[in-house]
């Protein structure tokens, strides 16, 4: 019950913070008519997420079926927040309520409200269902969760009231609130409560892939030979660009860029015009008030930037050791299936990568690996990709496989998808008892096709 | 004195507006690429090569170029105008040339042996090329740690050397060595006086079915990256002349490389292969008719062997062949020019800023 209460409290607090920020901004502006609806939309988004999860459960769908889509959706939502913060930079909420901008701003405000907690709602419902299953009773678990949500809601309402009283609305701009919402998404107060906080890692992995693709592109365009033919210093220089810490630094800079651009626009906004004939002391007071608002308003941007950078930096992949198991020999059953025993003394921990080698008549050795995804499903892929030389992969922490050639971390969630740096998938693998059966022809033909392109 | 660009409207204004719009398009491209990556695992190359990516980058490049023209024609100090025009034109050319290079780049590979003449148009527009010998060395120039290069003489042109990097320009193509391999002269007759094979055999280039491959024992391939692009040179191959039912398996097993005798069956043999040419090579040879093995033994290069129903002769030298990678990319030069202009503009602007600073300090002192 305590688990359910705390999980719901954290998910609720995530939404309550977002709702309070939005409410304070909108309540004191010309967009005040959507202040309450936007806050309600946050709660509605949570309810929609919970309802969708329960409906999916009733239809027999497992969390694994929709978790990748949820995570992609969450990442795109964060990207949209960054884009909106950039678009709204330098504008007050009142400025967004003029002319054609008003309906757009109102729809965007409500949509953001709905989307803030919808994925967390799905994840929370799954989490609570698991807890109910383990505890043998659903009512206490859901009751505790409602209590947690109620406490979070009360905290959010209290925070909103306090901020309004303190006049925080004068110092908040739409761009600042959007930046804070982006930072909250990256910090993942709610998603980490239900063990599904992957956004910073997704962002870092995306940056890694972009840098890696750029280096590859440069190699291809300039016809640079492989590292075995380069002086060591030259290749070490190239490897600097492929280090996870560099990727995390670039990722932090990229994520902070729209926030900093919005902050810059806020600081450089024009001072309000002072009426002709105003006395010098009044002018100075007006000027001081403007500077104070700028300083206080900057706090929101600074917090958002610091939180985002910290979230990305803490998710950098390079801090974990590589796990590179020796391939275990496997044979086929004579009926077209390669038999991979999943149990036995070499099995190791269940979430660890395992490599296997299948000897094809003719002396060729096909190496492939299996790794468990966060959703519990098992991915089977060749130990090589379409692009790099076949140096293979190792496991990096629990969430990544790591290309040993180009030093690129690949999220485990994308293993099994074809293309680019992903290890080449082997379709059709199925678990039968404690044995994994891999279609021999699919395995060998995937390997042969890939090697012919090398 | 304040250093700044004092330009007369409207050209100066137009330059700023166009540059601002171009920058916005670049930011839009960044968000588009990020959305593709986060939403669909489509990488940067895919984003650049997509129609929307091409349109955004192309339009941004053109707008930067327009801004550069306006900046160059606007009023103001000549140096500052030039610096701004250089930076903007460099940005424009670079941003526009990158997707154009990806979209319009053509490429191909062609395998050539030592002493071979390549027919014209082996790659479209490439003239006939006569090739000399391949040079291998465990050292290389500039950033290269090894040398793999071949002499080539275009028809009616000056001889050139095509190596690993940088590519050599020949008739609009940029040629570089992609990988290399071994070739040995083989004379082989079996069950008939007519030769089944009489010529150079390039090891590692012959296709065979799984059934044919199962007739002999292959050396496990080293799981390493090497070769000028790909793998170590192949040391063995199985020849199956069409409609003969005969098979000849050749494997390089031993040779002197760079003055040292090497066992090429060693799993780490790939490390020595770029040390030099093979001398005193010894081959493992198997001759089969269907599944029946008629001959199995070791032959030195230059030796012959006869067996019931057949005879094999190996040439005295092991020659080299290379796969040449050719690309034709007119936009690469544009990209290079853009980067050069950009660097020039930044350098000029920096110099002007320093000069301005020095002058201001001198003015303060006086």
C-alpha cells in the first residue's frame, strides 16, 4: 500500500507542479479563461491514461505491447515543449491572447495539460495492477493510490495559491513555464516512480546516433579508410567524438539551447515605455522594477536549464562497464531450427546479454546474441550491423548494447528493429520452454547478406 | 570607435532578414531531424536525405546566399561587408551542398589486377586505365598507418598512384583503394585435355553454392575489421568451372612477407598481410570430381602436380588485385568551397575585431 501511495504521490506531484505552473501563468493573464480547464486537463490526462491501460489489460494486451510507443510519444512531447518554448520566447501570456494567437494558445494549453500525465497514467495503472496482483487485493492498492493523488493535488493547489499570493505570475512567461515543463519531463518525477524513466537516455542515444552518423557520413564522403589503416593518433582523435561523455555534453547543450534562447529573449525584451514628463525618480523606480522582474523571471529559466542539463548528464552512458560474454556454441536440430538453451550453468543473470556461435558448413561462424528488453521480451540479433565492421556488440548497463567498433550505445528497446547502427535482427525466434528456437535459414541468410555488403 | 556593420537599408535589412529566415529553417530542420530520430529511429542521414530535409536545407542555403549578396552590396566599411558576405556565402554553400552531395552522389567499385588494363567506361566516363604494380607497406603517409596503392596510367594522361587516402582524381572520378587480394596463375586440366582453368585466379571472388562450399573445409574467418574498408584479404577459394562437375580448392598456407616466413593459417595472420608482397608462397590444393577427391597436397608457387586424371600448375608469383572505390560528387567541391569561405570570413572578422580593439586602445591613450 505504501508503494502504491508513494508511486501515485510522485506521479501526482509531477502533474500538480505542471498544473500549478500553468494555472499561475494563465490566471493572471488575458488567457485566464483556460487556467482552470488546463489544470483540469492535467487530471483528465491522468484519468485517460489509467482508463486506456485498464482497457488494454481487459483486452489482454501486455505493457510490452505499448511501452515503446508510449516512450516515443513522451519523447516527442518533450520535443514539442522545446519547440513551443522557442516559438513563445520573448512573448508574454497577454501577447499570446491577441488575435489569431489566442485560439492557438488556448488549444495548445489544453493539449499540453492533457498530455502531461497521460503516459504516466498508463504506467501508473500497470504498476498498480501489478501491486494489486502481488498483494492479492485491489481495493487497498487503488485506495492508497487515490490518497496519494489527492495529497499531490492538494500540494499542487497549495503551491498555486502561494505563488499567486506571492505575485509569481508577474515573473513567469509562457516560455519559462514551457521550459520548466520540459525540465520536469526530463527529470521524470512521475515516470521514475513507476520505473519507466527513459527520456534522458533516449535523448542521449539520439544525440549519439546523430554524432555517429555524422562521423560515418564524413568517412563516406571523404572516402577515409578504416581505422586499421589510420595512424593511431588519428583514430584516437576520431574516437573522441564517439565518447559517451562527449555525447552527453552535446546532448545537454542541445536540450538547454531552446531554454537558453528563450531566456536570452526574456532578458533582452524591451523595457516598458515610460510616459513623457515622468519625473526622474519615478523613471528610476520603473527601471528598477523592470530589472527586478528580469532577475526574478530568470530564476525559472535558470532552474529549467540546470534541471535539464543535470538530467541529461546523469543519464550519460559511459559511466557503466561493458559486458562482453564469450559466444557459446549452438547447433541446429536438423529440422531448420538453431537450438539455444536459455537455462544451464552459462545462463548467468536473466537480463544479461548472451552470445552464441553457430557453425555453418563451409567454415563460416555466425555469431548472434540475445538480450532482454525492459518489457521482458527477448531480442535476437546478429552480432553485427549494416554499417560497421563486424567487431560486434557488448552490453552497456542494462539499457544498452554498445557497438565495439564505433563506440555507439544502442538502446536495448530498439534492438530487433532493422537499420542503421542497430544490430541486424533475426526474425522468427521463439521461446519453447527453456529453449530459444532460431530459424536457421533466417539466421544464415541475414548473416550472409550482411557480410556480402561489407 | 565602435566596431559594427553599418549598412544602409534596405540591402542591409534584407541581408539580416534573409539570414534570420535561413537560420529559422535550419532550426526547423534540427527539430524535424530530432522528431524523426525520437519518433521513428530514423537517423540524421535519413533526415538529410528525405524530401523535407532536402527542401529545408536547400532553401536555407539559398537564403544564406541571398543574404550574402545583399551584405556584399550594402553600404558600410569594406572589410566588415566582406567578412559578413564571406561568412554568409560560406554557410549558404555548405548548407546547400551537403544534401545535394548526398542526393546526387554516384559511386561504384571495380576490381583490377596488376598489369591489367581497364576498358573505358568501366565507371561511366572513366577512360581506359593501364595498371602497374600494387605497393604494400606497413607504414603510410600523413594520417595513414599503412600503404596499399596501385600505379595507374589513364589513356592519354599522366600516370597517377591510387592509394587509400586521399582519393585520386581521374576524369571526374575520385578513386581510392577499397580492399585488396591475391591472384595466382593456375593451369588445371581434369578428365579432359582441355584446360578447365588457365589464367589468374583472384582468391575470394568466386561465387559458390552452400552445397559446393560443403565439399571442403574452410578456415574460420577472423572476426576483425581490416582491409582498406572491409576484411583482410581472402586467402582461399573454391573454383567450380561451369558444367564440369569439377572443383579446385586453393588456400594460401605459408609465405615470406617482409622478410619473415609466416604461417598464414594462424588466426592472426591478417596482421602481417600488409607488411609486403608474398614470396615463396605455399598453397594447399584439393582437386575434386563431384564429391570424389582426386588430389590433395601442398604446392609451392611455380610447381606442378599430376594425379590420376588431371594436372595442376601454379604460376611462380602471387600477384595482387585491388577493388577500387570510385565516387563522382561535384557538390563535394562546393561543400569544400563553402567551408573555406566560412573559415575565411570568420578569420577576416576576427582580424578586424582585433584591429578595431588596438585602434580603440591607441585612441584612449592619446
